[in-house]
């Protein structure tokens, strides 16, 4: 059987992308405050919570500090670029992932991929997605940390941030953090093959097909694979977020604009 004969339909890909994006929007909105805290911890380290009314809880104390200094809106910094990135993120991912799976799929009638082939498909899809959506993740990280940066004119919105980064830092700014982000492809290379194998195991255990698994079984497979991948690849996220904010910190610390004016006057 040829690869084309079991390649996914366009409608199926769009449905997968829409479902992934919809679920992503709900999840991103729900956990955005925690994502803001995580990003700030990664870039600036643990905060000082001397004035917090909640003792012993770093997370709650950090949320309280954000609300006190930046209002409730501060807990949802970076949500708009995240939402904007989700549809192209999943559209690109599922399209490339399913196409690579169809190319690598065996012709023995089982249509099952080996662990290695699954990792290749997931890695290829992850690389394509990272390259396509990196500018929006840069904006998201800048939004989430700009409340802690003194002397930086805040971005007014996603499009304003994209224009300013492109104008002030060029393509390098839009793709800052791309190297550790590509290294982070190992996350999906671990998550999706693990997810597929867990679903296969659960289907065999219950003597059913993968498509007939219950929502609970799918949730178990998704949760276990996500936890395993996130735990193993977490260091790359710290490095990526640090790289994304490096140029901004340098501009504030050394005042590049003033240095350029001095250089022009000296000539």
C-alpha cells in the first residue's frame, strides 16, 4: 500500500488543527497566570516577597505581587500572542506531522510507526512549527517580562511589538531564542511518540482500537507523555527565555541609542 493511500485528508488536518488550537486557547487562558510566573522565574530568578501577606507560598505570593504592582491584567501578559500563535502552531504541526507519518508508515498493512520513525515525524513537525511561530513566542515572552524591566517603553500590542522588534532589532530579534527552541524539539520528539505508544498499549489492554479509546484513556496518555517530556527538556526553556530577553536587557544596561548618538557626534 502506498503512502498516499493512507495520507490524511485536508479536512482531517484542519479538524485536528482547530481542535488543538481550541483546546490550547482554553488551556492557555486558564494557566496564563502560572505561565507568567514561570517565565519570570526563568528570566529573573526567584522574587523577593518581603511584603507579601501570604507566607510560605511562592506561587501565591508571586501572584499577589503581580496584582498589586500591575493589576489583574499583569497576570495575563502574553496571552494575546499566545492565542494568535496557537492556530498556525497546530495547523503547521499536524500538517507536517501527519504527512511525515504517512511517508514513514510501513506497507505491511499495520500502518504502525516504529519509535524511531515517530520521533523523526515529531521532530520534523516541531522544527517547522518552531520556525513558523517563533516571532509570536518572542512577543509573548517580552510581554510577560516587560513589567519587570525598568527603562523600557512597554509594547502596546502584539502587532506593535512585532513592528518594534523588527525595526529595533531586525530579524535577529524576531528569531532570538531560536537555537534553544530548536533544541527543544526533543520535547515533541519525546511527547508524541510516548503519547502514541501509551494509546497503543491502552487499546491492546482493552482489546479495542486507538480511535475507540475513552476520553479518560486519552487524557492519561496525554498527561503522562506531557509530564515526561516537560521534565526531561525543561532546561531548554530557561535558556530560550533568557536569550529572548537578552537584547532588551543589553539595550537598557548600555543604552545603545545614546551610544549611537555619541558615535555620530564624534564623527
